[in-house]
């Protein structure tokens, strides 16, 4: 077991289980995953795990701020990047990637309107070919 995953779960008050640690470790590799992708990978190591256990774990991670979740193309995606940023859904490749976009103008505009966002979820849909 990795000390980073254990410490993260302890800090958030979540029970330490081998399944939770494995899910967090997979998410910690970076990238964007659907619950089904995570389930298919995790069940290789934890044969008895159910898809509901994976989704319950992901919901707990989302609720406690360990992961960010968002919907794109009718699917819920999960990532460990929790600071405000823009996600690009590549419609031709059915995948998600992060876009490095300066959000300062948007945040300043919101602040001018008296809005202090807790979370911003921006998903851009585009064909990517192999540009991104």
C-alpha cells in the first residue's frame, strides 16, 4: 500500500480498504476515467469487487474533494485535478484531456458580479484529431 493514498484517505476520514486504495492509486496516475473504466481495471486485482462498490467509492471521493467529477457526452468522468480548469472532450476520440486556459478574466468577471465560485466546470467539445 502506498503511504500517499493511505494518508489521503485518513485525512478525509474515509475507511481504509484495499479497493479504495487501488482506486485512488489508479486515479493518481493522472488522466480522466469513467466509473466503468475504473471498474474494469480494478477488478483485475480485486476479482470480487462490484461496480456499485466502485461508484460508491468514487462518490465518497467526490464528496470529500479527493476527486473532481463532471459529465461529458452522457458519461460521468473522474480526475484527481481538483483546482479550477477546463476539460476538453474529444468528440472524435471519445476521451477527455485538460486544457491550459487562463481563467483569470472569467474569475475577475464573476467577482465583479459578487460571485465567488466554489467550483467551475467547463467542458469544451471538439474534434481533436491528434492535435491535443
